[in-house]
C-alpha cells in the first residue's frame, strides 16, 4: 500500500512536470501555439490516473491527436465558413473517426476545435501536439514497465456501428443546439472545447463521471477559478512568468483531484485554458465555464438517461 501511494505520487509529479514544461517551452520560444491546454487532460488520464480512462492504444493516441490538430488548422486556413459551421463539422469528423477506429479518445474534440476558437493557423500547433503526445506515451510506457501504473490494453468495443452512429448523431444535434447562442453572442466559454469533451464523456452511459455529477461540476468550476486566479495574481498583478502560474495551477488542481477523488481530465484542461485567452476575458471565463458545465452535464444526464434505464433493465433480466 505504501509503495502504491509512492508510485501514484510519482505519476502525478511526472504529469505536472510535462504540463509545466509545455508552458516553459512556449514562454521561452515565444510560440504561444505550443501551449495546448488539453495536454493537461492527457497527462491526467494517461499518467496521473491509476487507470487510463480512454480506450486507445499509444500509437493511436499520438496519431489521432495529431490528425485532429492538423484538421483544426486546415479548416481555419481553407474553409471560408462561419465559426459555428466549423465547430459542427469538426465535431462530426472527430466523432466519425472515433467510431471507425473504435477508440474513446474524447480529447480529440478539443484538439480539433480549440484552434477554431483561437483562430490558430500556425503549423507549430499540430507539431507541438504531436511531440507532446509522443512524450506522454513514452513516459506512460516507462511508468508501466516500472510497475508504477496499471497497463490498460486496447480492446476494440463490440458496439454495432449503427448504434454508434445514432449516438453520435444525437450528440451532434445537441452540440449544435448548445453552441449556436454562445458562438453568435460571443460568450464562447459556455462551450469551451474541454466542456464539449466533458459533455461527450457524460453522454456515455457507462462513464464513471455520471455517478458523481456534482463533484465533477465542482472540480471543473474550481479548476476554472484556479487557472484565472493563478494567471491574474501571479502574472498580471506580480508580473511573474506564466510558467510559475502554470506550476501553481497544476499543483492546486491535482490537490483538488486528490481531495475529491475525482481526477477528471477535462478539468485539467479547463484550468490551463486561461493561460492562452485574452486578459480581458479572464473575469468572465470561470462564470461562463460554470454555467456551461451545469447545462451540459444536466443535458447529458437527462437526454441519455433512457439508454441507461434500458441497460439496467437488460442487466436485471439477465441476472433474473
């Protein structure tokens, strides 16, 4: 038990190190596109968590995240359509990719949609995403070989394609309905990319977060306030480096994960997103995130409850 705790702490420390290193490189190089908040979610799930929450192999994680990042950049460069249309198209393409590959790597959504929100067109972004993902899977492999974290083999789910396409079609309609007002009113953080990941994961009736929606809301909301306060107090008020703010924020969100026992990856991304948004948006950010989180969680729990009830009935019949 003592060794298990020690190993877990080492994994958390490695996760924090990768996240802070990303910010440091971005700050030193002056390439803000290197700072990809979803990396915090990936390090949380792939390294800090005792068991990886996504069904995906290591090489798939690198390839799918890189392709999603490239797609986001390509859409900004080549598609002369409104942001709303780009978001819906990106979500549809990512959903189709997850169905075809049999993976459940929801952070792909953020990798593709974040550059749409930020207007990113630099090739530095997908290169950084690729390199950071390679670092994550190499560290994950080393920690697994050292016996410090559990290895989760990739097993393609047996859910029929028709059922999956139906599920993702409903998700697409709901994401469109949820995004139209925030996009056209400018209140984008109601549907910040990590929140679309959160919604997608909550829509899965087998997902662990569905069992503790209030705690997930709490840790996500606290993550938003933590990121904003760290940037404002450490960077804006005291003029210190963003890397210092990132270190403090990473430590604090992991303390929250430990206290609540809910290491929810999207909350990590929400904590780091304030480091790349305009300073003028900092005040509104956590309030929009909290409101968006509550709406998306409630919608996912309510609309997909019938599937959950049907599954429970089937299980009852089988056991009976």
